[in-house]
C-alpha cells in the first residue's frame, strides 16, 4: 500500500466500523483509478449513493456482507437517518489537505490522476513551495503519470476488455498499443505481461490459420507487398517516399503520431505483418525486394539501394527518378519521384535498452526530431509510406545452443536471439526433436524456428526481435500527407 493510500485510508475509515459515509467535494475519491486502488490495495469497496439508494442498499446488501468494508460517497451527509449515522464513520475528505505544502493556486485536481497525486504526496516538501516550484512539480508528475497514466490495475482491465479481432488488425493493435504506452510510461510493463501473453496467444492462432494466405494476398498484408502497393497507388509523375524505421513497434508509432499535428502532418494509419523470421535480413529485404526474401542475401545499405533501384528501373523509371538514403537525409533533386529513407535509430535503441521504460524515453526523444525529418520530405512534394521491418519484445533467456546445434545452422544471418535458420530440414527436425519440452513454444516456418512467446536463445534477458510475437509482427503501414 503506497503512502498516499495509507493516509487516505486513515482519514476515511475507523477500526470500529466497516462502513464510512464520506463527502468528497473535490471528487478525487470518485475517480475510477482511485476507487480501483482502494479496492485492490486496501480491500475497500467505494460506492456512490443518494440518500434513498443508501437506505435500500444498507437494508438489503450491507447487512448480508459482514466481512466487507465500504466507503459510500454522498454529496450531503448531513441528512443521514440515525441508525446509519450511528453505525457509520461520517466525515468530509478534502484531497488538498494532503498537499498543503504546495501552492494551492497551482494545484488543479481535475487534471490529476491518482498516480499524479501519489507522486506529489510522496515528494512533498516540508516547507511551503511557491507557484513556480509547484508548477514544475505538477509538470514532472504529469510527464510521468498524467494524461495516459491510469493506475496499472486499470490498464490491465483495459487490456482484457479489448475485443480481439485479427481480421481488423489495426483496430486491435492500436488499442493494445495505447495501453502498453500507459504501462511503460510508469515503468510497469512487467505487470501487464500476463495480459500481453494472452493477447499474443490469440495472435499465434491467427498466424497459424492465415499467415500463408496473407503472403499471397493482393494487398499489403505482409511487408513484401508494400512495393507493389506503392506501384499501384502512385503512377509515374507522382512523388512518393518509402520511410522504413527499423525496429519500430506499433506502440512506439503511437508516440511518434502525437507530434504530427504540430508539424501539419495528416496520417492514415494501417498495419502490416513482418516477414518470419522478423529480422532485418529477412523482413527488410522483403520490403525492398518486393518479393519473398532470398536466403543468400547479404544485408547492407549498398545492397538495399540496389534492390530499390532495380525494382523501379524494371518499372520504366529512369535512374534520376530514384533515390535511396540511409540515416542521413540528403538534398533531394526535384526530379526524384521514388525516394527511400531508412533509419536504424529505433532498432539501436531497442537493442541497447535495459527496460521498456528506457525504450519509451528514447522513443519520445527520437520522435520529437524525426517528425521534422518527415516534414522535410513532405515539404519536397512527396507523400510518405511509413513502415517498419519488425518490432521488438522484452524476452527472457532460455539458454545457449550446443556447438553441434550451432553447426547445423545456415551460414548467413541464421542465428539470432529469437530465431534460427537451419542448413536443411533434417537438421531442423533433429533440433526440434531434441527439445520437445519447449517445441510447442516455437513457430516452424520453412527452415526456420522462431519463438512464439517472450523467450530468447542465450543466457541474458533483452529486448529484441526475430520471433512471431504480436509486438514483433504487426508493424505500422501509414500514409502521411501535408494537412490541407
């Protein structure tokens, strides 16, 4: 029980009775996250009643629950009937009285979540704070817990309340992602991992049922069809830029999206499935090849640029119409109609992050400047197709491969923390047979073995990719334009 809750419980309850009738003019106790916290951490059920509703509930329900503790919130407690008045603890609770060392003119309880108030309460000064210091404290609390910062128990409930429909992948992953942001903002991703695992199990069933059909579908359901989508949508003379943010999960895209309005950017959101294994050599190759990846391809900006040029030259574009840029956006000649821009920043941040909170902070900082790069491209007369080759997932160490198992893998890009590519199907079969205890946690795709859940090969936990987890597989496929 946090210190704010301990203080609240002390103020609104008494040990001699299990019923409190409270007037709370500022409405803080009526907040859903406050009520949930009282229930989850203190075992107190908060109810809101009129005089008549209290009378009926007291006679029919309260007396039948002798072990339960209740707080009933009422606007006016002065007219309680005598039997309830003598049974209950009756008082008025004012949240501001817990924050008296802050400048009261700077405190706006209507904009504060439970977690914000808890943060301020934990960090209150012993001496009076002026308006400027109070405002700074409020801003720090809001940055950490405000706006989207519902109590984690509410986030968990919201996740389990999502109607999972992989026939509408955008709607589903968008709702899931916005709850993930609320959790990682508070450094509490681990607390929602059971809910994410449940959602991912459903996604794995979706992959088993339809992934092969998605690969052959006409629309850009898998990343290798993005190029043909661009070709169908934009004819010669139209300017379009393909921006690939390596390692950008959809939840991170929702952070970037927040900055579009300030730069006059309009977006039409969509999603696409990564290639399996969800690694750069396979999935980003598939994007630029416009077809299934080839096994002996060597990943490099030079080879990627060649794929980009070859694709468009074979569609009757002249070389001067085509431009590829890696990490740094150069000056773009007016005659360019097909621009590709690739950035590795998010993938680098993912692999170096020690926690989802750190990755959230890195994404926020990246988004603030990257949106300006997008604006520069739009200002050159391009529309943008923004996508990623894969996302990432916090993963837990399973253990190392033996030397014999490593020798059974294909030479180039065959071994990652969440995927293996084998020399042939025989060595793949032998590996699966040797690990029957965990083989149901793997997705077998061609000559590859990838983790379905949040495990990884090796002895260290990490945030990484290569498997078929929903956070790796569903990546943004977004059309960006200048607002009219």
